[in-house]
C-alpha cells in the first residue's frame, strides 16, 4: 500500500517510504505540563494516535516518540503563583496528561521523553552551535541562536528572516539580542529559579532546543516524520530545523512534516480568561472518548475544527448509529435462521477498498467515514435478510477498519429494567394485545430507549441514534 502525505515543508503530497528492516521514526511535540489538557491540543494527539495505529495495521513498523516539556516559564510562573515547587507542578500535570490520554484511548506512543532527563544532550547541542558560530552569549541573559546565520530560516512556514522580526508567538525576550527573532538556547538562572550546571553558568534549557536534543538522541540528525499543531510551525518548528541542520550540516532535518489544524470553541480561540475553554475532563463528562475520536477524525486533520455542544451531540448520534448497526449484525450472527441471504459481498469489498484508499491519500479520514456511513445506509434496509455468516463477516470488516483508527466498539448497556419491559411488551405483541404493547413502548421511550420489532424479536437501543 502506497501512502501519500501532505508535506508542509514542500507544500505537496509525497510518498511515505517504508524503510525495510527499520522502524519509521515519528516525533510529535508533546505538552508543556503546567495546566489541564484541553480539547484543542488533544485533537492533535488523537489524530496522530489514529495515524500511527493505521500505519501499524497496514504493516509499517513505527517508533513513535513524544517529548514532555517539564521545565518552562509557564511551569515556573504557576509554581510561584501557587507557592509550590516547579517539580510538583510538572509532575501533577504530567500525571493528569497521561490519565487524559488513557481516557481518550491514546496509547500508540512508544516513549515519552522529558526535557529534564536530557540536559546533557541539550548542553552538547548548545556547545556545538556556539562552536559553529550560530549562537552567541548575552551576559546575564543566556545563549541565543542567531537566525541570520541560517539563510533558510522560515522555509517551513514560508516566512523570511525579516518577517521573523515581527514574531510574537513565544519568541524569547531579550533586550540585547542581535535580532528580534533570535531565540534562547540556554537561559541563565534568575533568583529562586530551577537551574543546572553548564559551561556558561547555571541555567535551564530554552523551549526549542529540547526537541532536537531528544530526537538526535533517539533518531540521529535526520528522521522520517514530525507532527504537531499548526501553531507550532513558527517559531518552534523553524527553530528546530535551524538548530539541527546547523549542527549536523545535513538537510532535510525531517523528511515529512505533518500539521493539524486549529480547534476553536464556539467560533473563537480558546481562552481561559474569556471563559471560552474546555478541558478533556469537561468534554468526557458529556461524551465518550469514542465520540471525541469520531468528531476529530470526521474532520480532515489539516483543516480547522470548531467545537460546539451541537457538534458533540451530532457525533454522539453518529457513533450510536455505527454501534447500532454492529449490534444488529451481532444479533443476527447469533440468532438468524436464514441460510441463503442477500449478498453484501460486492458492497463490502467496495467499502473496504474505498475506505483504505481514502486513508492512503493524506490520511483522509472524513472521506473514509463518509464511505462507511454510505455503506451502512445502503445495507440497513437489507440487514434482516442476512445469514449468520454474512452478518458476522460484515461486522468483522467494519470493526477491523474502526480498530485500525483506534476505535473500541462497546455496545451500550441496556438496563435490566428496560430488558424486562421489552420482554413483557414482546409477549403482548405476540398475543396481539397491541394497546398494552404500545403502552409499554411509550414507557420504554420515556426512559430513553427505542424498540424496533424485527424478525428475531425486539431490538432495544438508546434513543438519539438518528
């Protein structure tokens, strides 16, 4: 299977090579652990979790690495505000991040690498950049990268070095910098701040250098895939390229760059101060992890996504529609007495082929799900005419494709009270006591469940699937 991905660096789709006898090396920028994870950055982690699972399903060996920024201005500021240690803050929110990822089914990462565990590698890269005259020291401030020494600075985001002067996205302050766009590689310690020994004095790493130090340790100076949110293209990913290519003299630093689009909330950028913010925990109080995954993957990973409560409800209904279809197939595969049934073989092969081709074309998950829902729509009118074998085969094919994207199909639990009411209603219906049967149907509906009369008996399902 040939996989084509849109490469942000070149601006076109490129073939993803499958290195023989080696793992595909994939790095994604992880969180700065100073606050609760929100649904915006979690969108990125769900996308790449699904992407890696898909690659592994079709035979790629992937080593998926993610960094953890556990020392940063934001962590220090929160620790000072709460009058506690930066270590406690970073540990607390790293634990929450790991829990939230587990809650969302994000488990494809092979290794998490904390910045503070890689100080020697960071120091080595800073030292090399100084020796190669790409970096300079500002007394009492730190070691900075001089962007004018890297002519291709801005090639990923298509910004020039001059445009970098206007950067406001997490560019380090420094009144004595040579250029406004220069960024810190090593920050000298201020009073009561965490610090490590270095050849230039006590200090701590800059934000950008940790990633290249980590990837160089695990992957070497060049590797296959780098993922992250689109807001990291500049300056973070530009800084990574400038650092590593200046150190090694090799390019490209990364063969293919993948960037996920913004996630906004009710049409606006998420902001705590404006009250327009949603954490993973808040989302999961209303919807399941499967609903979040479906919502994310129903949108192309490179496109913006605007979340609203309505969008959550729509995807809850869509997920119920999928699981309802599978539950019916499960019932048929256990109870059907039909021997010669309607054949779905042609439709099933077409569905599988089109679903697979969609994912191979720049991981086009919304197109893949459009194909799945069309198949369900076409097959639903024929569903009760399937044999056990046909139902089982159909369910397996759909589950296989869902699993390749990290979905876990769990049927909603039907309460015993509802099951009992349904059984009583079925008896009334068989005895043609329709008034009593209709009364129990209404009672079941009022409790949030629907009843469908089928050749195999009553089928009960939560309302809201359509």
